[in-house]
C-alpha cells in the first residue's frame, strides 16, 4: 500500500549575493525518511551540482548530520553544500538564530562553522585536514586540459585533498583559465590507476587572490561553479609556492564560475603561519526557491 508524502526543500545560490549566480544547491532540512538510494535518485532528478540532506546528528556536539550527493555519487564533504545547508538550518531554526558557530556532522567528521554577522551573513567553514598526494607532469596536465605547456606556471601540479581529491594546476593568466576544458578521456590520461578518482582545479593568481575553474566529469559535474572543498587546498598550494599576493594577504578571494556565467566569490582566511591554525572558506548565500517534492512511500 502506497501513500503520497510531501517533502519541503529549499534551493539556494551559494557564494554569491546575487540570485541566479554562484553555485546552486537543494537542501532538504528534514531527510529522516529517505534512505541512501532515494537520496541519490533525488540528486540525479534535480541535476544540481549537489543536493544536501539534513538528518538528526549521531554525535552530541553536532547540530545536524549532513549527507551530500552529486547527480552521480555521494561525497564525504563539500564546501558549498555545507555553507548552503548551514544557511537553511538557521533559516528553519533547526539551528537557533543568533548562534555564532556550530558543528555539522559529515562523513569526513565534524565540520566547524561560524557566522560573521552583517546585512547578509557570511558563513565560514573550517577546512578539514588537508592531505597531500603526488605531483603530476605539467605537460601532461596541459594536454589533458587542451592547453599548451607554456600556458602553465613553473609550478608542478599536485594532488591535494580536504575530503575530495583535487589536482591543482596553476596557469599564467585568466585567458588560459578560460580556455581550459576537460573531458573523461583527458581525465583518464592523468590517472595512475583506473580506480583513482579526483577533480581538476585550474587557477591563476590575481591581486585579489585567484581566478579559477573546476572540472569533475566522473562526479557527474562537467564544471563546478564554486568548489569550497578545493579552495582550502588551493590556499595551501598558493602559500607554499608564493602565489598569494601581498595585497591579498591572509584574507583573499577565489573567483570561480565566471566563464560559465555563474560568478562565485569564495572568501579565504588563513589563520596562523602558513595556515597552521586552520584555513577557513566562507561565502554568502542567496535563497531563490521554496519547493515541495511529492513521493509515493510504502
């Protein structure tokens, strides 16, 4: 016997103050009735970069548990779903309004958030521990991205991860970033093994911080307008190679998604020498849709 149930959700644009820019996200503030298979099917149905499902926390120190799905797979952590879900949980008063900070439980572990008050709050997450992987050949990366070797800076691309493995590639200027492209064949050419999985993040340093694009075809995301989980590793990479401008200092901005018409501004704070006390990634959130999904359940 089946009956129809309604499930409210909110769509927000993250890392922007302007509707219809930034990175869109669907948030189900009460997903306790969904199993994993249903969550994945909903994410595939909505076809947004990611969909976030809030559940009761299993840890006493966390305000809620968050599961995050792309149209193709679940992620252990992602930046724009964490920031966007935090905004919705505050709006729905699942997290008390006026709260200065709280934890969200994700597969990677507890993720700390804090709220910088203002006309439109700036929501910050603390990047999980960053793990370093192998270096890649620059010429090989250039070819995979449809670029020439001379388009790259003389800095070896590297695989870094704060939950989602990311190959970071530094190029000389904005036109090179805008020319980059990556398909599944190009991605496979960068792999050491068939089961290795990662996204590819291309950037150039700017006086404000960085200008970037990110490609994740294996995740069902040909291009991502804003990648919070890769911005912490980006900051580490830039600091190590002296690519953060003196004008930007310890608080700078990563501009992403502009080429695809979804300009996003990801704020970065570096705490302590070379980020030893943490790298925080923050952004604004703009709600655009309040909706209800109806499903038949047994």
